[in-house]
């Protein structure tokens, strides 16, 4: 492999002391940097990479090292002649289940076939797992295929708590009515996990296999050739101030050139959006609009006397109105902890709904409160998820790259699981990429065609599983509310068993679903009590979210006048209620009215605003790498 190992790279004096973790007999990534002192950016990048691998380096030191990697072009953005380039065979964006599974599988295939494949993974979080949040009862089907010996690995956190009991309840305001557990929601053989912890373990497996993982690096745009093919990813500049001018710490972003680019950003990723538009992937597949949900989650430490490891609850009903699809969960994890949360579909119509407050009211239900009373809330977070199913999956490949994981829409909504399908999609994409690289091992710089990945996924158990469940989620959108959806789901699950001669469609995107505020029922919420329910600032503190203040805002309005002209008078300013982080608020303007204020530093990177804004005026862009939440047990 071309290039030097990390131990050969010079280190600038401002980095904390940490020895590079070069693997015996293996060199580092293939850099195209001049290795002389005249190229300080090369030294900085490789030194930061070495620091991020060092188990002796604190998170604070790492954040100091890579602070200000910005994906915002700014007013004084880097010029092409200022940007350095690095070359890989495969560049993966996103160190989640799909991206890491793809990386591991690529290295497995390279070893099996004695083939050299260089792989890098970019992760915008400050560390692997920092942006991973999921209410997760893990189905190990894909992991069994990827790493068959994972159960024998004592360091693996996944096998600690097997699921032992399923309960399904319909909640009235005061009662929990037990209902039959739907067949898709039986969890025998599955495990109650923290996906953030599981992803960190997967990251370690990937690095052991020789994958280069770079936390704190946000991919800001796709690199394209003259023919339009994707040839890699560009990271954002660092050291641009809020006013768009270059600070003393400015350094241009990097161009990571690759023959294959896999986008594994999760739901509503910014590069995925760019690829969908640039290559017309939804139109090519004739796919329905994607529909989304927002999941809000807390992890609690509870009284050991109430702890039942492996017990899994799912709920429908209160506090959500009858015409809003969604539900809650409560999972008993390890160490006297429980994971609980509320998922609310973003095709809801009432602009007066405050999603953060709906979650707080969920915890007031007697069945939930009994478990939590006397406990301590440890962590809070929120994330959107793709609910459209197989009919909303776009074309998966484009010249030089592919979509994998939840960004493509592989969540099985009735099963409430998507990690196993995300992992399998990454593995199939890796196999297609390795096969293409083997055909042309020396054609550096040429983007490859991954059409075989799309075929393989269609022939896999992922497609079979999603096709079988395709009509259940849309049945809740036929106008009969929760009860009509339950009847339709029962028909599909118990009678038709996925063999219906029809496919229900998603007819409109979620942002078109809001009714005018004057036509919607008001929603009133009591004040937080400080023991079960909390104010937003307290919850945000538990998320660990943080952004460099002096940087251009990563949340932008395409038209600054639209919120006051349309959103506020027609919909009552819904931004302040669908955002679970207090990013948006209306404040008095200098002209006597109200204006929208954006508190970008609060952002949890959930993407709800990008999805639900009724005028599609909000543009979510990646901030400086390393910013955002710092999840550890979600």
C-alpha cells in the first residue's frame, strides 16, 4: 500500500501526547500529501488520526485536536488549489451499523482473496457511537453472518441481556390494556442492547481488520468527475468564523477520492440527499415519498427491585391522539437500566403537538411511572427514522457509489428493527464493491458500477422481509386512525401473511400533512415535575450536545422571510414544537412582530426540521466535525 504509516508522520506540538497505533506490518492510508514540513495539514490530519486511536487520549483532547472541521463552505471557503487529496479504494460515510459492517466485510473479502483494498470511514461525531441512538432489541441475523464468533467475544456488549419476555399494551390515559403481541414483535433469540455501545465494539473490530476510521470528520459534499460520476467525498473547511471569515486556525478541508463511495449516514443524511437529487434515484425506482418518524429516548437507572433484565414492552395509544401513528417502548437493559422512548410519525397533522412534551407525558402514565419512580435519568436524545418500507426505497446505486442502511430506508417498521437489515445491506454492497475492484485492481481513480449490489439486495432476505411487511405501516394512513390501522395490520399479519395482491402507497411527503393551526385541536401540557418529567434544557444537558459557537450556522433558511410570512400565521410556528432540542423559537423582532431565531448550538442532529418544515425552507447541513450529541449508552 502506498503512503507512510502513521508512526512516520510528523506531529505538531499542539496535539496531546499519544503514540500512534500503527499495526505491525501494515501501513496507513494512501495519502497523496507531500510529506515535507511544508505541508502541515498532512501532519495535522495523520496526527489527529493517531490521537483518535489512542485509548490513552481523552475525549476532550480529541475534540481539541479536531475542533472546527466545518462542512459549511462559508464566505471565504477553501479554493480547489488549497485542498489536499487522499486516495482510497472505498470511502464510507458514517460509522454506524451499515457503514462498519461494509468496512469489515470488505477487509474480510480482501483477506480471503489476498486482495489489497484500502478502506476509510468518515464519522461526523466526536467518536464512534457518539451520534448513534436507537431503542434497540437487536436481531443478530446479519451479525451471525458477518462475525459468527461474536458470542464468544467477552468484550462484545451485545450478548449481555437476551430478550426473555414480550408485552404489548394499549394505553388509555390511566390504564394499560394488554393485547396479543403481533408475530413480528416476538423477540426470542434477540438481545436488549445499547446500539451506541454495540457500534463502538463494531468499530474496534473494523480497526483490527485494518479499516481507517476518522471520527470528527464531516463529509460536506460529493466529489464528481467530468462525467458526473461520484469519485469520493469532500470534508468541510476548519476554522471559519460565524461571520464567514477565516480565523487564525483556518485549514482547508480534504478531498477523499475513492473508486467506491458508500453513503451510510443514517436517516436523512445530507450527502444522501445530494445523491438522491443529483442522480434522480427516487424517480429511477418509481419510489413513493419517504415517510419518517421522530424517536425520543431516555435511559434510566432504576430501583433494582423493579429491574427485569430482558423484559420488552411496546405500547400504542396515550398520549398520542387517535389519528397519529406512533407508540412507545420500555426495555430492561443491563446494570439496572431501562431504555424508554416514544416514536411519533412525522405525517401527523396537528401543528400544536409538541413532540418533546408528548414524550414527557408518556412517562406520566401510571404503568411507565411505576417503573421509573425512584430512578435517575442518565441520558436523553432524539433521532428520526425512515418508515416508508420497501415502496419508498429509491434506486440504490449511482455511478461510483451506493446507498446503504437507514439512509436507503431498510427499517422494518412492524418489527421495530432496522439494524440487522442495515448491516446486511452494507455487507452486500461490500461484496459488490470487492468484486468490481477485483476486476480492475489497478484502475486508480475510475468510479465503479455497483449494480450487482442492487440485484443482490433484491434477492436477499432483506427484500423478502420488507416486502412481506409492506402494507402494515401504510394501513395506518388510510383515514381510520389507530384502530383502522390495527385491523388492517391484523389482516396482513394473520390472514394474508404478506401475500396481498396489492401494495398500499405513501401518497405525499410528511411536510404536506400539517393542517392550519386554526383547524387543529389545542394541546396542553403540564409543567415538568423534575423527577419524572423535565424541562428541555435539563434534557439537552443529558444529551451532551455541543457545537463550536464561532462557526457558520449549519441550519439555514432558504428564504428568511417565510417563517414569519407563512409558518407563524398559518401553522402557529410549528418549528418550536417538532424540534426536540429547542433549536427554533419565535422572538420579538425589531419591527414589532415576531421573527424566527435559530439556536443551532442545541441541535441533536435528528433532522426533524429538514423533514417536517411545511415550506421546506430549512436546510440542514453538517456543522464542524465533532459537534452534536455525545451519546454513550443510547
